[in-house]
C-alpha cells in the first residue's frame, strides 16, 4: 500500500517536471525567436535606410550627370570601364555622354587651335583662353599698325594735295609767262617787220636819190656799195647758217636713257655735236609743248652726254623718260654762234659772267655789233647820257644795225631758265 502510494506520487512529479521542462524550453525558444526577430527587424530597418540613401545618391548622381551633360551638350553612350561587370546595369538617360568621345573632341579642338594637349578640361580651357588672348593682342597690334598706316596715308594724301595745288599754281604762272612771252615776241616781230619795211623803203628812196645825184654822190655811192656788199656777205653767211640752224620749235636732241626718280640721264648729243658741259636744255614731252623740266650737261662723250635733271613740274607722274625732246635757244648741233650782248645787264646776269657762260657753252661773244653776229641778247634799257633816266635799247644805233643785218634777237627775260650762273 505504502509502496503504491510512493510510486503514484513519483509519476506525477516526473510528468510535472517534463511539463515544466517543455514550458521552459518553449519559453526559451520563444525568447530566442523573439530576439532573432528583433535583430532582423533592426537589420531590415537599416537596409531600408541604406536603400533610401543609395536611391538618393543614385538620383543625385543622375541629376549631376544630367546637369554636366546639359552644360557640355555632347550626348553619347557610356557602357562602363573596360573589363568591369555591372550585372546588366546601364545608364540610359539622354544626358549621358561618352568620356572617350569628349576627350577626343577636346584633343581635336586643341589641335585645330594649334594648342598642346591638356590633361583636364580646365587646362584645355585655360590653353584656349591663352590662345584667344594672344590672338586678341595680335589683333590689337595689327589694328594699331593699321591705324598708323592710315594716319601715314592721310598725311601723304595731304602732302600730295598740297604738291598738286603748288604744281597747278606753277603751271598757271608758267602759262601766264608763256602767254606774255608770246605776246612780246609777236610785238617784237611786228615791230621788226615794220622796221624792215621802213629800211626797204628808205633804201629804195636812197637808190632813187643816188640815181639823180650820181656825180655829186659818187663817194657816198661807193661807201654805200661797200656797206651793201658787206650786208650781202653777212646775209649770205646768215642764209648758210640758217640752213644748218633749227627752228625754235625743232628739237636739238632727245633723251636716250632715264629712270624715274634718278637725277642722272643720257642724251644723244656729244662731242660730235659740239655740245659743251653746263649747257642747259628744256625738256618737253613729244606730245606736249609745255616745258616739263631741265637737263644740264655734266659730262660729254663722243656720241652722247650725261645730264643732271632738275626743276620737273611733275616728278612723279611725268618725269624724264626715253624719247623726251631737248631745246636750247643758244645751241644748234654742230654749229657755234657769234653772240652780242646789247643793253644793260644787272646782277646776277651782268655782262662778264654771262659772256663767260656763253663761251663755256661753245659760243663766241663779241664786244661790238657788226656783220658776223648771229644772235643778239637784249637786256634792259641803258641809262641815258644825262644819267637821269633810261633810253630805249631798241632805239639805239646798235639795235638798228642788228635789225638791218637781220640777226636773231633773244630777250634775257625769256631765256633765264637756260642760264645757270
């Protein structure tokens, strides 16, 4: 009885212990599971936060790519670095660019701009800006040089206009002087013809008078006959010389060689033509009667002579050139002249230096008017005997004799440009 009771009591206790163990086990398992769930929840929350951060970073990266791509404006395709596996991920946004193409574009741009390669975009821009600054500086230098050239041109144009105005004024003065000279020449010619007509009438009257008074005027007739013979000889000599002498409008020679801007030239007159050093020729264009300048003989050769050019009215547009014609009232090729200075000559053209100059030019200068004289140079009216005025040189006996001998007259005022004292 006692043994059954003790055994019956032992069984419930074991069962109770088992139940207790199971309860404790279930409680421990539940605690363990709850603890694991808490950790998983914490990890899940951290993953959610990390995922949100990655999304924001990815969005920020995308916006960065879009902004940079929009600034650069070079759309392309980027598949990642060579050899890298991205698990199928790709950038499909329209603003994506290809770095390699961008680099090639930068290098090509620098090459075309003749600038060395740059490792970064900032250095590339800096190199291009330096190139542009250098170009701008060169442009400013060129503009400065251009402005200076334009200023120099304006100054040259101004000088040219001034020179043109002066040349036009000189040409006008020359035309006026030429017209006056022609007028004086025509007046002198008319007066000379009148005097010749008067002499002819006087000679005819003398012949009639001699015819009626032969016996009484035998001596006078002989004297007049001698004078007449002398005049005839002189006229014959003049006729022979006139056959050699060229008319005033016939050139004495021409220019052989001349270059624009060079003051030396050569003419076709030499020792064979009896040309002398210091002879001055007027230079004219074959198609223009105006005097364009002067040529002074400086060296004489057998067939040609060297001359010095001066006094050209248009040294730029109408300088001495080959074929220009030469004129000198005191020179005829291969024929020297006998010259008499009539009237009063004042400084600087006094008689002695003028006579020496004419002699140096190959002429003969005589001290007395008479047969054999070819040319008479007329100066100013001489002082009268009382010394209180002047008497006309054309009213003198010398002038009448020269008119009777029909010599060539040259006025000093008309030939001063041929006289270089």
